[in-house]
């Protein structure tokens, strides 16, 4: 079990899960309880956190990177430094690395897609370089591809810290060494152009599907960056536009002076190429060899391609040649041949090793008189002596005399207005107000200072420049009134806010279905990035129910007219024989009268065809007047089947269009129900009409005289 899972850092960040592990740190997904948002937390490895100098530089670099704010740079929210842990809090990215994306695409990207990615990477570098921050480790592994196709460059400043503690190239560096600049490989001074070289390597890999240099060890790859020139992209894929090849090779020029001077300059060429892929730049890839390699007076070790032990496009080095062998670059590789004649390099066989010139007088100048050299040496010695005397008399005494120093007070975390005139705290120092930047500290709080806290400075240093918090980065809540849910959600995500899904839906008489009724927080409220926004979306006007009109006994045409004017829908009209309802009139309806219905409800009708001649009873025999007696009330029972019905049903029994019995039953419980039918003696046999839920459902006969 990971010891950090479930831990609450600084009483604020709850560690949820491990999302990645690197050479320097582990990355966790966490929740910030103060701002209620998900973040990524990078915690230094335990062995590195024991190095006090490493931790100091990690902290300082991370704080500097936290000042960056650009859509193509992973944001750093917080930097924490305690006795136990060193970690940084970053934006949580929902995406994959550019390296993973390239692997999913088969390592090679369409040049248009590569242009899309490199443009965003260059914009990120331009923003960082303008603030004096160099990445030092640009590679596809440090570029995140989001779901919308945008990219964010990660680990700004971390590469600087990592490079400070390790001077050798080990197997752990193999992932980065493929992208380092020649000056990085040599351990020389680097600047923004080193990042552009690495960006050029990333572009080369995207459009060709391979790295410019390969090797079995990091050292062998680093040496190739210093001594070799890769195959041009179009030699690997002729379909690559010439202008994009030129941009790539200029960015990868071995000599920094031959590269782009800035990311903005490279971005300008990328934009020109995007507008016109057929553009011809006023430079070509062959111009970007280093000046040392083009020096006619310098003896060069040139490659002999043997076909084994080296990747294609790789040039070999001095170790591949017999001891003592060398060649003149101008003699064997004149400028007219260029640098890309691989076949001629492959066919070359060394012939001059150990050869002496046949005519030494022609090849070597005769030696002149010695006295000018002696005079020059005396002059140099005299000059050096004067310089040493001057240093001893003027500069050295001050260098070796002890200088008085003063400790710098710790102002970080103090409120600027409270301490700017506090002489007890500042002592001999005065405050100089520097930048005001977005930070999660309270507005007006000092978050950085120069010189650093507790640093000993000379007497000549009397000012402390402080950086002041302007408060957390905030996003004004946009106005969502009059917008549909899809548009509002997209705008919120673009601003860095999070729409709650699904939204709440409500009926509204005035707002169209799918459009925003209300939202929280309200417009204009300043919010931290990642704040959730709850929206209420309209379902349109609510359909209000009304009682179903009574259509029974009405002419079919009248019933149809009532259905139409009530905004109902006429459904099935079924004609049936009926002994009790006049032909052409409605016998029953569904839904029944007074049932709540809404506009558009379908109404089914049963229309009478009159009595069925086949079922009419025979005329009763004549009654003997002498046998007539007063009628007596009689109650008979009929059994009504409930097959095919569900739930509670209403049963009505009609005789001569007059209701003589009714009842209800639960069809899910009972298969049939007995209904009491009321009549009188002397009525004889009567035909009864049975209705279930207002629909005619058959007939029955009852003899009231039995």
C-alpha cells in the first residue's frame, strides 16, 4: 500500500491515487479541500529529498515556474516545503503524453498534425523564455495531449534542478538524451536556443517517425548530437514539404548561432508555412552545419558507413578509424559536393595513413629568422608582469580582506503594507516592491524576495526586492443567459470552469427547451479554475392536464369536432352493433370522461351500428289481462369476465339505455365480478348491455319473472 494514499498534506490536499512514477518523483491525483478541485501532486523521491541543495533548488525553480500562465503550459498552483516532504501542486491533465499519442499513431504523424502540435509547443516556449525560464528537457514525454487536441508542456524548471545534481549521462537519461542540444551534451552554457533544438528534434520525430540519432548508450547518442548531422526529413520521406524540412533543420542546427534566435522567430516561420505550405524560405538545410565543420583549415574525421552497428542516418566517429588516420575536409569533401553525398562517403577507403609527402620543400615553408619571436616573447612577459603588479597593489588587498556581511530577514508570508516601514524587522534594509502575481496566498502577501531569507549579503546590499501575491488566479463567471446548454458547457470548459453534468431540468413557460433558465454561481463572480457550475435547463412549457370531454351519446361528427377543438388526437373508431344506442352515435370512449388528459392524447371511440338483427329477442306472447299483477322489485346477478384488463375496472350494466347495475373490481386480483341488476317482475327476459371502463364489452340476458 502506498504510504501517501489517503494522507492529507498541509491539512489541505487529500491524496487519492498514484497516477505516475518518474525518475525524480511520484505523481498523485489529489483533491484540494480549500478550493474543492482535483489537482496533480508531484512528490520528490525520498533519496532526493535528503539532499538539502537539491531541495532548495527544486523549491526555487518551482516557485519561478508557478509564475507562468499560458494555455499551453501545465499550471503550477502551489509549492510546499517542509521538513519531511517537498512537493508541487499542478493542474490535473486529462490526456496522454505526445509520446504515447505518437505510438498509437504508429510513431509517424501527418505533417499537418505535427504542425498543429509544434506550433503550440513553440508558443509555450516563447512564453517561458520571455520570463527567463528555460525548460532544458523538451521531449514528447513532457508534452501532454488533451482530448480537444490542444497540448500542454509539463515539467518547466524541473529539468534545471535535475541537471544540476548529475553531470554524467546514465541509462536513466536515455529518454532525454535523444532530444538534448549539442551544447547540453558538451556541458556548455545553454540558453533558449537549446529548447528550440529539442523542439526541432520533436518535430523531426513527428514527421519522419524516427529519432535523428540512435545508440546503445546515452553517451553514444550524446556524441552524435555533437559530431553528426542527421539525414534530412525529405531523404526519409519525400512527401514532407520542403519548407517544413527547412524549419526543422534550422531549429536543429548544431551551432546555436545558426538556429532561430527566439521561439517567436520560429513561430513566425511556422505561421507562414501554415498559411502557404509551398513557401520557399531564404535558407536551406545545408546552411546549418556548424562553423567548425565548415572551417577549411581544420582537419576533420569524416564518416565511413559500414552498414552495421549504427542507425541509418548516423555518422561515425574517430573511434571507428585506425590510429593516426586523418583527412583534410577541403581536399576530400569540397564545398560543391555538399554534406549529404552518402554513397561517396560509403565508397571512400582511406589510402593516406602513414604517408609522407614526397617533396618536403614544396609542402612545408622554410623557417625564417628567430629574433622577431624572441622580441615578441619579451614583450608579452613584460606586459604580464605589469598586470600582476597592478593586481597585487589594487585589487588583491581588497579581495583578501574580510568583508562584513549582514543576514537578510525572512519576509515571505508577511503582508507588504505591514512590514514595509517596520525598521525593527528590516533593520538596515529597505523594501522595493516588485511584481504582483497571481498566487493562492492572500492578496498583498509577500511570496518571494531577493536576496533570499537568511542569506548573508555584503554591506553594499541595502534593498530587498519582494514579489507580492495578487490573490489566486480567478475567472469571472460568464453570462450564460440566452444560451443553449451545449454552448454554455463549451464556453465554461474553455475558460477552465467545470459544468456539472447532468444539469437540472425544469419546465418553463417562456424559455425554449434546451436553453439555460438559471445558473450558479451568478455572472461576474470571480472563481478559481476548476470551479463547478450548476445549470438549470428548460424543458419547455409544461403540458397542463384537463378533464376528458364526455362524448358518449353524441353523433360521431360532433365527437370528432370536440376532439379536434380540444387539441386531442382521434385514434381508432370501431363500429359495433348496440341494442341501446342509436345508430351513428358514440357508444363508449377511451379515455373515459373527466379523466385527466394533456394536449395530443389519443382518443378511441366505439360508434353504434344499431341493434344486431340476429340477436333481437322474439316478440313476447300476448299477456292475458286476467293474469296481470302489480310488478314486484327483483334483483338478479350477472357474472362479468375481466380477462385482458389490469388494475381497477368500472363495470356498468344498461337495460333499454338505462343503467340498472354497476360495480368495480381489481382485475389483477379477480378473474370476474358479480354485478347486481335491478328490475321488476312482469318484465320477462331482458337484454343487458355491459360496459367496462366505458367500452362496450358484450351483452347478457336476465329473466326477471323467474
